[in-house]
C-alpha cells in the first residue's frame, strides 16, 4: 500500500561546488565534489517518504554501481521499490551539477536508463497499484510513459500532479490529464510566454493554463512566494526567507510535500503553505535528497522560525 505514487527519473548527481563558473575553454579549480542520489522522480518520492508517507517509486536504473547506490538509498529512506526497473543496456541516469556561492546551479543531465521506462512498465505497475491517492509525475522520462501513467491514474481515481520540468518536454496532451500543474518561473515563461515577476503575472499565467485545460495551478515565484489558482479563485502564499545553500531539489521537495498534503485531504492553499515550508528548509541544506527534511525536522524548523505550519493530516500553527 502507498499514499503516493511517483513516476519519474532516477539519477546519480555529481555535484561540484565552485566559487565561479568556468568560461568556455577555461579550466578552474572547484571547492569540492559530492556524489549524491538525485533525479526529479527519486527526489520527490524520497521527499514523500521522509515526510512520513508511504510511496511507490516507478522508474528505471542501470545494473551498475550507481544503480546499486540509488537502490540502497530508496531502501534506507523507506521508498517502495517494487516497480523500480533495472536494465542491462543502459547506464544509470546522471546529472553533472555545479553550484556557486549564491546557491544557484547549472545542470547537465544524461538520461541513461530513464529512457528505458516504457508504457508496458507503467501498465504492469498500475495493474498492482490500487490504493494510491495521488500520482506525481515530471518530464525527465519518455513522454509516452508519463502519459500512460496519467491515464492509468485517472482510471483509478487518483489526483494527478504534473511538475512540468523540463518544460520543453511538456505537451498539451500531458497538460490535459493533469489535475494540478506546479511550474516555477522559468517553466511558466517557457510554457506561457509570461515572465512571472508579480502576482498579476502569475494570475495571467494561471488563466492561460486554465484556457488550455488545467483548472488548478500553483505558480512558484521563488523568493517572491507563490500563487494558488483553483478554478477561478486565487490565494497568494507569502515566501519564507532563508539563507540558501543549495537550490537543487527545492522544487522536488515542494512537489513531494504538496502530494503528501493532498493525499491527506488538505486543500490546495494549506498544501501549498506546507510545501513552501518544506522547500525553504530544503534549500538550507546540501543535496537534492540528502537535504530533504523529515517531518520532525519540519516541526523544529517551524518552532524556530515562528511560522504557520499546516501539518500533514491536521492543521496547527506554531506560536501563531
């Protein structure tokens, strides 16, 4: 049994910290290198597990050392790996990431075994999944697998969340199956042509998504907060300002937290507030997965920062 099903990418992240990025043809010395578990799908599944939810991961890794590490990471974090496929003809997906002192990053992704996930794999998994309330998908695996997962989830009455990253992989067909889309500023601009620098811009983007069939959206504006749009109604979510160390995986922690709250019946506004808190805590720590907080750490963070906290399954506030 699982509250949430995540269908998506599984990667090994090779993370280099540097004082500045090299120019074309330039060689520089970095500060240090980390080998960390990653991939948008894997990050989101791990986020759900750390927040106390049961979660299925549906994805593909190679039969190599990186695949072994990632499989063990799932086991350690309590992610159900019954539908993680291992393939001989592909190496495990890999992301080469550089992070500068501002916590901004560049990323080169080699999809590898992620491309081996097929419609047949999805059908096999969903033939045995009957209890999940939420499906969470992204676009780092073949589109046909994403679409098939959304179709199968709809048949089972699951709530479908689409994290439209990378945006170039998103099609109108994929958007048509989504109950909720959660783009960041860059993804919103690529999908709508609107550069979201204000709440008014976010509202216009949400209306655009509604016109093409997505009734619910959360437009993320990073340090400027986010806008929840739900069938014509809007709510602005104030940002939580922290000193960022590593923004890699911030969106994934947000999406995972959102899925957890929705699985427990929270409305989109309370779910988005909870996701904002989890995302803020994540960026203060290194590693797309290593930096993901547990529900106990979220509790402590809220007490220290004196912020309103919508705990999964029950609402409460910390000193508010």
